[in-house]
């Protein structure tokens, strides 16, 4: 039961002075429009810069033709595929766009000479570790058997990380590279194999045109693909902001 306030107390209670504040709706809208206009100018400037400085490299197509590959590259897909037929084996090379290696360390002010000399070797090793591109090679025989090489290329040097036999090509392609082999046994780490077996597997791969020259192409083209996708993203962002 709610008790009533005594009349003598009710007389002593002073009414609260409540000031109603009505924030005009247009205030928030004006902020949105103002920041939106600023963002549009920045995005358009960036888009113009990227389009002006982007130069299509004809040597990439020349290499593909020389190596006998067919290039499959769509603007709506981040995957790039190289294909060719060698005897009864279909060679499929698949990779993605990659982010360029940042050069922040080069743009910063140099530190004290002693510290710079001390850290130079470590920085070079880190930069080399970051500047690489992953790719997968499928060797598909006409009888349906598929041998898969998981590779990495850095500074034009190809390294094999894993060799496995797979059953379903399309299903395997859909598995993220870092998850492959987690559910089923796909073979040991390549580096743990006997050196003679490692060399024989690499030599066999090279006979299909998977060499350091191809590795250099993948490094270059994966960056070019990233640049084109970035320009496409900027263009779409401009359309969203202006419409």
C-alpha cells in the first residue's frame, strides 16, 4: 500500500524547475552531411591518385603466354588461376591478391646510429619474412588423381611447404589454406622429408613450369590484383557516398 504524503509536507515541497531541451533534428543531419562531404573529397582524391598512378603491366600477359598458361582473372573474384595441359596432366596454379609490404620503417626518422646498426639485421629478416605470396599447384591426371603442392614464393624463390594427394578438387579449393590438413592426414611437413625425396618432388614440380620465374610473376601479379581491387573498392565507396 502506498502511503499518502501528509498535507503539511506537501506544502513544503517546491516544484522542480524542469527545462525542456529540444535538440533540432537538423543538427545531427548537418553533421552527417558535413562529414560525408569531407569524406567524399578525400575518397575522390585518393581514387584519382590511384587511377593516375596505376599502369597496367603488359609483361605479365607476355609471361603467361610464353609459359603456356591460360590466365583466369575476374574483377568480381579475388582468386587468380593459371591453367595449362602437359600430357595427361592438367596443371592448375591458384593464388590470391596480397597486401603490399609496408615501408613505414623507411619513412620514419632514423634513430641513433648504434640502435640502427643493432636492429638492422633483425628488421631485414622481418621484412623478408613478411614479403611473400602463397600459392597452390594442382596436378590433375586424366584418371582423376590429384597431387597438390602448397607453395610460397619470396623474392622470386619458390619453396614447397606441403605435398598431398586429394580426392575432390573443388572442395579442396574452398578450404582456407591454413586449415588444409587439419581434419585429414595430408602428409608430413615438407621440410621433415628426406632431402633426396624433397629434391625429387621439387624437380618433378619444375617439369610442369613451376619455377622461380613463375614465383616472381605470382608475387608481382598478386600485388597488381590488390591494386585493381583497391581502385574498385574506392569507386564503389564513392558511389555509396554520393548517391
